[in-house]
């Protein structure tokens, strides 16, 4: 655990978080500032800075995200501050498409 990582502290029970699902290798958590009503984060228990740091952990977390995703949703990951990553512990976002507001290139409405 990294003591300065909010996700590590939540996983270890040292900080509160709205955990929705628990697996042996990951958790699903409601973010503090969701972009949609059903926005969740899939976070590996192992501290990995981003998706480029550990491909095996990244793939495992993506597999967990695919288990909870539904048709019409996005599962996405930000890599680094320039891509919008604000917590430097790998996490996949799952959220329902909001039409053209979802992604810069737009989504079908």
C-alpha cells in the first residue's frame, strides 16, 4: 500500500469509500464526483501508477470492468495528467454514454 494513495487507503480500509463490488484482485467504487448517475471505478488492489506500468494488472482490471459494463456504456482509462488522470493508481471508468457530450469525437445519440 502507498500511504499517500487514496485508493490504497480505501482498499485497506483506512479511508471510507462507497465500494460496490469486491473481488480478490480489485474493487468497484463510486467516485466522489461521478460524471453520470452510474459512473463507477474499477481499481486493482495492487498499486499500479497507470495502464502502462503493469500490463498484467491492467488486463485483469479491464477484465473486471468488462464484467460490470453494459451495452451503451464506456469503459475507459486515463494515462497520465495530460489525459486527465488525477489519482495515480490505475483505475478504469465505467459510465453510460451521454450522447455527443461523452467524448471529444462525439458518440451516437
